[in-house]
């Protein structure tokens, strides 16, 4: 799915685009589980950086969430989505290679973004981040 395909679906939800629809979470579900279920019912265009960071980190509907995350990262590579500067970027590069294999153009865009981040900015990221970014860039 291309970025243009993604942009055509901004008014639809993950429950619509990524079947089957998820049932309501159990009453004893964690806060995280309840929030992820809730966000699957929000139109893609209404999901913010924090929601996307969580969805990507939890590997939810990656064919839809990764392109949206990359769209934000193109504008602001070290975006502080919720926890720290670069958290959305690091969640994205930690996504499985199999998800990125389905999105070669999106992965190439992210590699270009990563290549443009100054070394001193990468050095300010959490321990091990530079290595994670380098591993992602090295993937073909």
C-alpha cells in the first residue's frame, strides 16, 4: 500500500481497514489494551503522534499505522510523541522487517529521513538508538 493509498483512507478506522473488527476489551483489560481498542475505532486522520507511537510499538495494523507515522517523521524526525524526543522514530524502526517489506517506498522514505538527522541529534537519543537506526538503514 502506498502513501497515497493511505491518504485516501484517513476518514476510515483501523477496524474498517484491518479486519476483523476487534471485540470490546474484557473488563479486566489493562489501560493500554483499552486504549488500543479505542484507537482502532478512531478515523486514521484523527490519530495523533502519541496514538501512532503506541499502535506502532504494539504492532497494530502496521500496513496502516507505519505510513502515517512516517508522514509525521518526514516533517519532524525526532518528534517527541509521548515519552521522549525520537520515540516515534524508534518505535517505527523497531517494527518487524516483515512489515517494512510490505511498505518498501515508506521504508525508503524513512531511511532518507534518518540519513538527514545530524549526528549530534542522534547522540542525544537514548542509549542504543544510534545502533537501532543504523540497523534499520542497513536493511534493504
